[in-house]
């Protein structure tokens, strides 16, 4: 049984309080200057000193009703993770990353766009929607929290010295942006301070951890020489000459590329890619932004982009 840390219990209580109570000191911003640079702490969501904590936090612009609108069919009887996913678990998961810039980078519009982009990946990867599904195919995100019919155990002995497979453990896809393979569970566990290599099942037992693993994947570079999806989206990535030749440009399209590579990108105008784009535009609409804010088509798509990590290369976190 996975131990529940004291800080998680306390933070859940704070989430409950902050959702119910408005106008108290729970969202007070504390400011100081360090080496001439303004840094802040902001309430219970942004507890570490950071320039990003000087901005609005996620719960300032993303409310429970919006989460319900985005994932309106997740608890219907045909869904496969009924009762698992909820707003509180998501907001609690973000508190480990908001001080690092997750949806706290730039102005409010950029913050909301990054949230819509991240959740578009989540919605698309966990959807059980289809063309004539009730409410439309885009309303069925967070239908799953795990791969339902794994074809293998996803144990790669190439990593037997760094992330050896635990006998009996199965490293099939789990989470809000599913993680596969022993090396990805090991790396995520190191970052999140959870023993996911020995207990990959923790992710399908704890919604906060499932969201944390997804945000970690969004915020973390697959390779040191490559950007994270977060860096791509918020404009912190500057394409190299090789990137330009490979038609990789900053935008939503390149986030698909760095996360999924040839599964989605470089194959023309395919459904697998367009489903992500449709989720992103749909979520922008539901969050009160204009889908034109997503940018021109070349930034939305990765149809002509060469993969950051071709399938013939060493296995990576994009798997």
C-alpha cells in the first residue's frame, strides 16, 4: 500500500478551503527581491520563491466548473475510470510545478493557452469518445486511467543497470498522459519521489500522482539537447538550424512531436494528429479563449515535421 504523505493530506485540506473561501489570506502574494530580481510566493499553490509565483495561479483562472465542462463525460457508466479523476487532484498536482512555470509563465492569456494545450494532450490520450458519441467525441477525456489491454509488459533490459524491471511488475500505460516502459517509470519516480519502478500501479491508484506524472512529462526534456513540451509552448525554445531544416517550429505542433514523435508527426494530415489539435481548439473555446489565439496552422500542426526522436533511435521518454 502506498503511503500517503502528510503534505498531501494537508494540501488537500487547503485545496478544499481555497475552493470554498474567497477573499482571505490563502491567496496572498508575498514579494521580495533577490539579486535585483522580483520573486514571490502565492498562497498554497505557489509555496516556493519564484518569479512565476508573482503571476496568477491556476485556480485563479481555472475553476471547478471549467474542469467539469472539459471532461463532462468522464464519470458516465461506460467510462473506465469512473470516480477517479477530479479537479482537486489536478490542482494539488500542479502545486509541485507552478513555481517552475507550469501555466504560470507569461501573461494570463499564455497561462490559459498552456493549460488548454496540456489538457488537450490529456483529453486526447485518455478519451473513449468517437464520432457519434453523446456530447461529441471531444467530451470524453479522462475516460481511462490505464491501458486496458496491454500487449506486453514494457520491460526493456537495455536499462537493466539503471532501471531494472521488478519481477511481476508491468509497465503498461498509466496516467493522464500515459507513461510506458520501466525506464520512464523509473525516471518519473525519481523526480516525484515515489517508488514507481517497483510499484507502477501507484499511478492508477492515485489521481494526484497520475496528474503529477503527466505534468512531469510535459515539463521534462526527453534529452538534454532537446526542449520540453513546456519550453516549446511558452517560447523558451529557440530552434536550431537543424530544427528549421526539419520544419520544427515553436507551437502546439512541436509539443506533439517531442512527446510522441513519428506516432503522430511527419506523416501528413492524419487523424492521430488532428485529434490533438481538435481537443486543443475545443478546450480553448470552453475556457473562454478564441481558437484563433492558437496561432496559424503551421504552429498547430506537425504534419511535415521530422521527429525529434525517430523510432530507430535509442528508446526515450517519448515512448
